[in-house]
C-alpha cells in the first residue's frame, strides 16, 4: 500500500467545472479519477435500454444491484462499460440527461452507488497515490473524511453559457434556452437528495464564475498544496504526472 494516499472530493452543481477540473487535477497529481455522475448516467442508460420506467423505484433499484458496470479511473481514459458495451458517448445523450434525476433521487440506488463508490476509492488508495472523486455528495456522504474537499460553484449564467457552448458550440439565446432544462431543472431535482450549492463545514468553496479553466485548476491545486502535511510536496511539476 502506498505510504500516504489521498482522496480529493469535489462537488458542485452542473456546469460548475467539476469533471474537467477534476480530470486535470488528477492528471497533474498522478491520481486516479472517478466521475460518479457517469455511474448514475450508466444506470439510466441501462434502464432505458430495457424499456423500464425510470420512476419505478423498486424496479430501478433492483437493476442497480446487478447491472454489470465497469468504470475506468484513468483521468485520460475514464471509460464506462456495461456488459462489455462501451457507453461512454451514449450516457451523454439528451434522453439520458433528461431522465437521470429520476435515478439519482432514488434512495435505494444511492445506497448501492455509495457502496460501489467507496469500494473504488478504497481500491485506488490501495493501488496508487489516491483518487479525485467528483459528484454531488462526495464531500458530505461518500468521502466526508477525504484529505481534501472542495465545492465548486459558478453563477447560473456562467454555468448555462458553458454547457451551451459545450453542447451547441454557441451561447446564443436558443442554445441557452435548450440548455436550461439540463442545468436548472436537473439541479433543482438533484438538490432534493444532496446538498451541493453551499460548502459543508470544512469544505473549501471555489467560485469559478470569473475564473478561466486554468485558474480553476490552479485554485484546487494550490489549496491541496496549502493543506498538505508539512514536508509532503504533492504537486508533480512536469507534464501530467505518472499515469
Ligand atoms: N473557470 C472554469 N472552470 C471550470 N470549467 C470551465 C471554466 N470556464 C469554462 N469552463 C468550461 O466549462 C465546462 C464545465 O463542464 P464540466 O467540467 O463538465 O462541469 P460539471 O462537471 O460541473 O458539470 C467545460 O467545458 C470547461 O472547459
Ligand atoms: N454523486 C452524484 C453524482 C451525480 N449525481 C446526479 C446529478 C446529475 O443529475 C446526474 C449526472 O451527473 P453529472 O455529474 O454527469 O451531471 P452534469 O451533466 O455534469 O451536470 O447524476 C448525483 O446525484 N450524485
């Protein structure tokens, strides 16, 4: 087991920059990376493929217990497979984004995901330098004892514009309107089961609204460095660490 593995937990609403910043931080520090949102999306895809009603709490929970999910934890290969099928692209489809909150607010599903996520974190700490884990309940429920915990935020305006540019290559009015459901409605639904708009006690809040992407990454890296035990430099200075 490595000497001092670390877990970096990062939460925040949609479009706050969790996935992109977490991947970059993991790369820089030579850590594994876990996108917990991808796990909820994978289960949503699986249920839709089987024609299940995603609001059927018991039926969905039964699938969560058994569906053959394999999630990659390399920041440059954060792959998602179920039963050997690569669904990395399919889980980003609009039909999945529209339904995923039904799955993510199912408390039985959350309990199953919690156990899976904790196992992945334990494995990464056992096998390597540690892991960056991002989602909505990582700082509060999944890994409240993580060495470093962050809540990323950004104004609704900034988050909508980012997502619109990502999905439609523009943030004109029609792109913003099309993005609204994915960001605002989904966050409202998801926040009924997790608290990710404000940092919990002991969690470092970073508002990325007026930061560039690189500044957001640097803000997390600087805070990790500042919080590291004395004599243990954590930043790997050259290109992307050892993974
Ligand atoms: N200051 C910033 N911090 C983080 N991401 C930013 C920033 N400015 C622009 N972006 C872009 O916004 C998008 C954020 O998306 P993502 O990382 O998927 O957010 P989340 O995982 O929170 O939904 C990315 O395309 C990223 O490059
Ligand atoms: N730990 C988590 C991670 C994601 N979720 C929910 C929140 C979202 O509706 C879905 C998908 O998460 P994802 O992080 O991919 O969402 P974004 O599209 O990046 O906003 O899962 C959750 O409830 N708890």
